[in-house]
């Protein structure tokens, strides 16, 4: 189950109000801004109490629909409010409450928490138009609270390095841990190329899930900034924004200077930030495939490509080096940049990040287990990486598969199951059983069976089952065709966007 749920607590006698709120929240849910949970998503035959407990544990925001029915509910009073209020005292959840109808809320702890609207008049006393207006404002406050809780968790947890990150990349604060995860040889080779006096421009590519973002943020960036290498380094995540804006914002934020600069041309922007500092500045441009995804036509890309060429032609006098990181299936598109620059990269500038051999993967799991203090059977781990995790076609193990497996083990509730041992895996149903639990927890946020099945179909459609590998980049129409037209294009796109959420990241939403 995602760890940033918005949990809605309500009385079943107020189900109509729940429906109104869910309807108003729908655009935020559809675009992936919120993951909302209410017990209406529990399927018949499910262990409903366990599902509620899991949702409460995952909640970052709790919305209480307060009425006389809500306050009269023994189940809410005994099983929902106590864990939420205790969690709120430690800052683990933000509580907002909605005043549905007149009741004695002043006689409860709820009075001490922030209401999501003006409670001088209960919602049931407002006109239908005013109810809609207030509900829209409430939804905006729920979204804002969710963002604030995410930021608070990130700020709180950033200084604590973890070897098991799940689907999230390693960051600068994880540098020490990252050195123990079998990338040392790759790091030394890449660093040697970048710090060479002749290096100006290079490419780092690799397939989705091979850990490129982690390699940049937890590997190259902190190493380049070490005193003996004497480089400054700035990490830039390419998005749907103009790349110049992304670069300017990253320079301001990470170098902590020139906040007044509004320059929109690349060369003068870089000149401003290198002025007065003799150390070379390295820009790490991550997820550069987004540039081609959002700027599909060559004429749309022309302005940035032209500015990149202007920088390159002056780069010997402007102490800036650039490394573009891109998914392997997009790397051929970088020929457009090289042509504009009038330069073809050599072998030392064309860097590729690969997957792991099974024996390397086994050593990584051993390191993660030691760092996270989880029991481990080395012989069993070697067997699992070789026979179950290795790709059938190339015999290699993807870093993201290792992280998913380790994350699933780490977050098991039963202490006996939090182990890389044969006994624990047998109890969990093996690797397939772990993955099944992972999918069940994630899909629980989809609430209805139809929405769960849509997401599952889309996810399976992106897998090449014959090769036991990702199918690669696909358009919505190609994916729909593979699913034999069983879903509408709109359903496919909604599921793709949801599966690409930051807390799920099972897909990277693209159109190509």
C-alpha cells in the first residue's frame, strides 16, 4: 500500500457525503496528486480489519467526516480515531475534519484539530451550490496537506541513509551506502573520464531500472565534489519545463548564489556561475529522454539545441562540463545534438550503465542485509539471484528488481518474514508471493475492482512475458492494441499516469 495515503474516516450513515467528497477529489486522484482510501474499496471476503489497519498505518493525511453518526460510531471511536490521533501527535499524519451536521464535536479531541472549512455552519445547512464551493476548497486543502506531509517526511528522513530504497533513487546523503552496492568500478571509470582535462561533453545511458539517477546523485556528484578532484557539480532533473529554466533553478539552488539571475540563454547563464571560481563546473542532466518526449518536433527543440551548440563551441573558455543521462532506447536521438555541436563523442565519453551478474547481485543483497540488520542465508541468496531474479535472455539482474525484492522483505510485519532466508521466502510464497503482496498493497488504493483490473492489465501489457523483461517504450495506442482493445485510450492513459506516480513508479509515463 502506498505510504502517502489520504485516509477518509466516516460513518456509513453519511455515505452520501463520502460520495460527494470523492467525486470532487476525482481530478486530483486521476492525475496522481492524491491516493485516497476509504473502506468502500474493501472487496467482499477480504480481511477488512487488516485492510483498515494497513491503510491507517500508511496514512499521511486523515479526513474526518464529522457528524452525530460519526461520533456515535463505536468502531470509529475504538479502531480508527485512537491510531490516527496518536500518529498525529508525533507528526506522522495531518488531520483535517469536515463538519457535516450539528453534533457535540466540542466534547471530543477533534476540537483541537484543524477543520478543513469554516465550521460556523455545517455543510448540511448550506445550499447545494455553497456545498460544492466548500467541498472544492476542502479538496484544495487536502492536496496542500498531502504535499506538506510529503515534504516533512523527506526533510525528516533525508539525513538517514538506507540501503533499501524500493523504487526511489539514492541521493547525495546515501553516498557512503552506495559505495557498498557494487558500482565502485563503474564510478572509477566514469570519474576518470569526466575529470580528464579534455572532457567537455559525454553521455551516460542504460535501460530503465538500471539505477542511472542513483549513480548520478549518490555516486558521481559527491565524488566529483571531493577535495582531491576539485570540481563543482550540479544535478539537473529534466522535466516538461524548458531545460534552460531547469538548469538555472538547479544552479541557483545547489550553488546558493546569483539568485537574482534571470538569464534565459545558456552560455551567459553558465558564464555567470563560473565567474570568479577556477574549479570546473559539471552539469549532470538526468532523465534527458523527457526533452524528446515533451518537445517532439525538431523545430520545438531547435532553440535549446542551438544554445547547447553555442556553449560547446565556447566550452574551452567556459569551465563547464556536461554529462547527459538518458534511457538507452532514446540515446540514438542525441545524434541531433552532436550534429549541431559539430562533434562526435568517442568511446571514453559514451558511458553505459549495465545490470549486474548474479554473483554481484548476491553480494548487493548481502550488503543491504548487513546495513539494514536483516538475517541472511548467503547460499540461498546466491540461488535466488541466479535462478529467479536473473533475466532469461541475458542472465543479468536489474538493480530495480533487487531493490523491489529487498523493500518487500524489509517491510514485512512479521519479524520472521523480514529475512533473506529460505524459511522466510517459503512462508511468503517465494519471489512470486512477495511480488503478489506488493501488487495487492499498491492496487488497494485503486478502491474498486474495475480500477484495479485496469491498472493490472496496463502493467502486464508493458511486460514481454516471453523474455521476462520490460517491453520498452510504447504509445498508448500500441499498449491498447496489445490489450486487444479491452480498454479505452482514456483508461489506458489514466492507469499509466497512476502507475507512474512518485510513490509507485512501476512505469514512466511517456508518449512517443
